[in-house]
């Protein structure tokens, strides 16, 4: 049965804090094993779960019907930025984009967020189909924090405070973690609960167990997306759940605290927590719908901008690369697309002429890098949007746009010559005059 255990800590005369030198006691929590309890919810919470499930299914159907790369990549990155923000790891979307192409100049926080993107993708790939296993969970954690010792923690952990004696929450002892994770994974693989309820329970139980020394919040939120992907509700992207949670961090913490009931009072405690989780998921789903509208507008605008160029050309591949990397350099294009430095410079000029990128501003204005403001605006919206935030208006093409491909235009018996020339007004080799 779930209970709080009082743990006595003897004085540490070499301790850093007064509390450590004095000693004392603290409470640590032992949650119920999920195999031993039922996830009974109050009627109105069950109704809400059904409504949120319907909204998610509608969003998932939309993502499957039009699986644009711009949707998947930007949704995952904006969710990763927000999930990191909750843990106090904060950077701008542009700084994160810089970290993707140049690890040496990236800030520590931006580098951590890039690893969170990798962990999020890994979570969806590993957990989004088939049965879960311990190695899936530990691998996601290693992607996030590769310098940590692989596996679960070996000592006591807590949340808040400098020591367990003044912590807001102390997790169960380390020697219970493997059994608790056995139980959680078994629940993930065999539960018949609604996927949104299952995702809520897995997240709360994981955060309560706190199986790692660090990174528990980010891994725990990634597990939610694994549940939703495997269920088929949302398998073409993610919903910006962390953004909704970030905008009400106190409510999020209070809801997790409510989940940690004492004794047999599971139903009211679980109902309170799941109700808050569903409210956040509902906001995230609504935000995702607006996000899809804005991202689709960008996709349409960009495709129109390069419509005169062959679809198998390097320019189209460069546009796809910008979707994944909204800050680029000519050197980066050359390396990723396997083209010469001269060709890469030409591609940059074409992307600028199409209104897809522009020279970087602010602290990067003296660097030879270019930024895609449309994608950066999408990332900012996805990682910061509130329940009523309007999506950015990104579908408007530039009023004046340079022609990307110049043709000879000399009159022939078949009409105007369509041979390419490097600059307007020039003639091709067939019509030198």
C-alpha cells in the first residue's frame, strides 16, 4: 500500500549545510505498484478522457493524411525546447538551431536541448510500436545524458532543496527502483486503460519513482509521446504537451504531488491528477491544430517559391535540409548535400532569393550563417504558445521575389529557348548573339 516512510539522517559534522550538520529526518514516498491497484476515475474525468481522445484522434488523422516533414521535425523540436525549459534549461530556438550545425560554438543549454530532441525521437521510435523494455527506457536516458552512468540510480534522489532533509519530495529507495520499473513496464505493455489515461499514469508513476539521478522529467514526458504514438492516436508528430505544462508549472507540480496519496485513497488522488493532465493535453491538442495550419502555410509558401526548379535538384534538397536545420551555412550545405563549396554558395543565394533564409541577425550577424525566420517563428510558437495564442501568419509570400532560374529566351521555331543562363539578359551557347 502506498505510504510515506520517515527516514532518520544522523548528523554529518563535515556537512556543508546547517541541516546536514544537525541531522534530522525526512519523508520518502513508496507508491503502490500498478499491478496491485485499479485506475478507477471519477465519472466526469472519464468523460473528459473520452473527449480528449477524440480530439487527439482527429489531430492524428490530419497528421497522417498530410505527413509533411516540416510538421514532424518542428513539433518535436518545439516540444523538446519546452520540456527542457521546465527543468530550467533555457535557450532560444535560434541558439538550438546553431547547436545543431556547430556544436563547438553552442551554449551548454542549447547542446542539452539538442540531445533532448534526439531522446524524444528515440522515445517515439523505440516506444511507439511493440512492447516496452528496460533497455528502451535506459537508452532514451543515455541519449539525453550520455555522460551519466548507464542504468538506474544507485542512491537516494529528491526534488527541490539542497539535501533530502529540506527537499520538496524524496523518491523511494534505490534498491526498489528495478522492481518498480518492472511493474511500470508491465502496465505499459498490458493495461487496457484508455491511452490518454495510461499516458497520465505512466508519467506520474515514473516521476514518482524518479529512477535516474537526473533527467527524469524530460524522459518521463518523452514516455507520454511513446504511449500516444503506439496507440495510434498521434503517430505523425507530437502534441506540445510540455508547452501547456510549462505555462502552469505550479499546477503541474501540485498535480503530481496530489498523485502521491497515502493509504487507500487512490481514486480521488488519481482523478485530481488525471484531470489536470487531461486539461494540459487538451490545450496541447488545440495548440497543435493551430501549429499544423501555420506549418502547412510555410510548406505551401516555400514550395511555390521554388516551383520553377526541378524537384530532383539540389535546391529542393536544400529546402528539406532547412526544415530540419533552420540555421545554415554554405559549409554545412556542402557537407550535408555532398556538393562543392561553389555549388553550396549558389544554393545559399537561391535560398535567399526565394525568401526562405536571410543573413543571420543579432549576435550572429557577423557570422556566415543564414536563418529561416519562418521555421524559427514556428518553433517559438510551438514552445511558448498559451491556450489562446494565435499562430504566426507565415503563409504570405514575399511581395517581390527574384527569379531563381534564368532562361535564355531567344526566339526559336519551338518558341522561346528554355536553356538556363547564369544571369538575366544573357544568351545560351546556342544563341550567342
